C-alpha cells in the first residue's frame, strides 16, 4: 500500500465536501432535496436506517449497531422505533432528553459513541449533507433567515418546516454585513465532527465548585467588552458552550444525574421549547438531540427527589440491560480482547463460551416455570430448543421480569480476568479451565459483591465447568468419530436398513448367510436412546427418517450421514459410547503402545486441523476428557 497516495486521496475527498454559495443558491438545493433542512433527530434516524434493516421473527434488526453492540436487539429496536423514528416525525418525544439507564459496562457509552461517529460519517455523504450560515458559531440553519411572516407560504413552496430563530451573532451580521439582504448571506456545507466541535458536543460533570454554566451556554469575552461597549453585544460573547456547538447534531451528557442542579435547569426550556438562555440575549434556538446516560442507583435517587419532577417529565428513559445470550456475549469478549496486543497467545475453543456461560448465568433471574432451571433457561434464551418447552414458554419467561439483565457480572470484569490469565509468564495458550480459575480467584478481589452473591457466583462457575465438560467430551467424541468415519457410515447404513424393514413390516436378509431376520430392535434402540427417543416415540421417529429419505430421493439428492442432524448426533454418541474404553485407554496410558499412539495422534490432528486447537490445548483436552471418562 502506498501510504502517501492514500493520504492524498483522502485529502482530495475531504476537499470535495467543501461547498459555499449564497442563501439564494441554498434555496435551489432545498428545492431539489428538502431533506437537507431536516431536524437533528430526523438526521440521526435516517443515518441509522441508511445502513439497512432486516426482519427476523417479526423483529426489526438495525444493521448500524451490528458490529459493536451484541445481544441488545430488542433494546435497539425499541430505541430506534419508539424514540428516533417518532422524533424524526416531529412527534412530542423529540422534546425529551434521551436517558440511557443501565448497569456498568452494559454498552451505554458504546451506543452513544456509535451515534456520534455515525453522524460524522453520514454528514460526509450526499444523503446526509447539511448546510449552515458561514462563520456562524452555531452552524445555523440558513432557512432561519426567512422572516416569520413569510414562512407559511415558503414552507408550502419548498415542502419544508422552518422552526427556530437566528442566533444573536447572525442577527447582528445580517444587519451589519449584509444590510438585511438575506439573498446575499453566505452559506457553506457543514461536516459534523466531535474533534472540531462542529455539531457534536460532550459535557462531563466535574467539581461543582469549579465548573461554570458557561461550559454549556458560552460566556462573555471580557477582553472585547471595551471594544464593543456592552455585554449584550454578540461580538463580545463566546458562543462556545456545548449546547452551542452541538446545534444541528447531538450532545452527549455524561453521567447527567451526577451534575449540579443548575446545569440541568437549562435543559428544561431546551427540551420543551427548543431554546435556551445565555448571557443578556433573548432565548437562543437550538436543534439538537441530547443523550444522557446513568446507572440505575443514581436514577432511583434522582426520581425520589420531588424537586426533579419537571426535568423527569422531560425525559425518555431507555433501559439498557446486559446481554442475555451466550453466543452474543462471546462476540463481546472477542471484540474487547482483539483490541489488545495478545495475538501471539492462542485461546482454546470453548474458552470464551465457557466464560460467557458464567456471565449469563449471573444475570438471569430464577423463573417460576416448573421444570425450568438456569441452564435450560440460558439455552432457550440463546435460541436452542429444550425438550418439553416451546416458544410460548420462552416469551413468557422474557416477560416475567422487567429488570432482568440489570444485575450480574459485567463484561469488563470478565475480560479483566481473561486478561489476567492471558498475561501470565511463559504461556502460549489458555483454555476454559484457566479462565474459570481466574474468574474464581477474582471474586475474592471483587469488593462490590456480597458474601451471598459470591456463593451464587461460585455455584455458577461450577455449572459453567459442567457445561464445558460436556462441550469437551462432545468435541472429542466428534474427533474420534471422524477418525473412525467408516464405522460411523456403516452404523448409519445398518440403522437405515433396519428401520426401513421395521416400518414396512419386512425382514432383513443377512448379507453372509442370506437368512431372513427380524429387524434388530436392540440395535435401533441403542442408537435412539442416545438422543432421548422414548419407547413410545420410536415409531414416529423412524417414520420421520423414512419420510426424509423419500423427500431426498424425489429431489435426486443422496440421504447420507449428515442429512438428519438428530440422527447424526445419535450415531456419533452411540459410536463414542462404544469407543469409550479406547478413549480411556489412549488418553490415560502414560506409555501408550504404537497402536494407541497412532490413534491419539489421529485425534489430535483432527482437533488441530478442523476444530481450532493448537498442539498444546489439544493434548490438554485429550488428557482432561480422559480423566473425566475414568472417574
């Protein structure tokens, strides 16, 4: 890659975004594309929608969030539909502060960061282009130049809505620089940027004794008062507060409820009327999305104070819980770990999944549904089917608690413990047992959990260990079965012959003696029992297999070992059960003979080539599963 060529190309692309003209030229742009004058809320919604939307099980999934936020599709759909979409249509919710409320490390800051970065990028596209009065400190919407008396007719002509007044600075410049001729006012294209403080602001509370309201609304420039003679002269005022600079875009209000009350009062008129008070000026119009975030305890303290009722009524509270799906939690850990410099250390398969199982278990609440334990609930939440329960049971559990996912172990803690395991000296690979051990050790250092919580978490570590044991045995089972693939195929064909004879009330001919025999019920049941097919259900299962075979035949497709997932699982389990003694011997013998060594090497090779193991964790897994089978 030619680095400097790329830099030159980027500079050229940025220069193409520069546009300037007069207000008259801008009106021509609005005629062609009225969306350039849309509100900040509409711009945010259109930005999200521009990345695409998919439908899954009746739910809308917004692709904009997919790469950074995992397992919160329900929350993100609610946020986008109930807040951004409604606000984009100029409904009353746009006059509310969006308050993201949830536990630490739940994704609130990531969500806000994505909105800010998304707006920056969107403003650089043709679809997201926006324009402002040139040199205005608040990047004013040029249509504000139109006098109020003329607006109704011009709105119909241009198919737009015009809301808001010119800022004090632009009012003065219109009088002094342009002699009131609005056609000549210069307009430029605006590209939003948090770094340059253009259309994106961030306010973070600090010491109440030292923080000034000017951080939000701007301040008087005392060095110019003698020049301009008055504190009410816009030229003697710095319009550089976060509310000024966030106009046309969004402002992030970090930890809003930790802020001093006087900073929150300014938000009352801004949210309801779209303006705020600054200096000795009339109310200043502002079109911006205000996003704040806080944790649950601070929010409860806030709403318990009667003095906050006015501000509370101007908020839309959006709970942001922890993710409750194991597969999505794995993605979170992959993302966070990949941000570090530990690429030289191999993470064994199922390591992050085991850590995710522990995390999710700590966040689930015990259900009242009979026969449903934490493990079954976790599996159903992750999209797995659990025998004896249906989708209706899943929906019932999901609606059982409003606050499920608002407590439990946070991803940051788990990643810290994984990191602790990763940075041990002289280590090239870590596995699930290393991480579970690190999680257990970390509970002693976790000052915020109670003794009762610690006992629960230790129990969940034990459950996660059992889940890993099953995963490891299943993995080794597959590797062994693949090494004896011919045996699996033979067993599969033998089973099919027997169930075909059973369902058609025929007999089977012995390939050696040509003797006609009854179907081998013992063989069929030994396979079916591996996946829990009961005596009463065996006939239906066998008929289902025959129907599937017939369907494949009509489509000229071969019905093979992998064509029926449950039957494949049953064959593998049956074969592995028969091979258990071989596994025990080959994994536990300290000095295996040549034949045993060959089998170990075959399985190890399979684990490395097809299952993502390295030579270290493959051998450790072989020994570990061998010890499990020998218990």
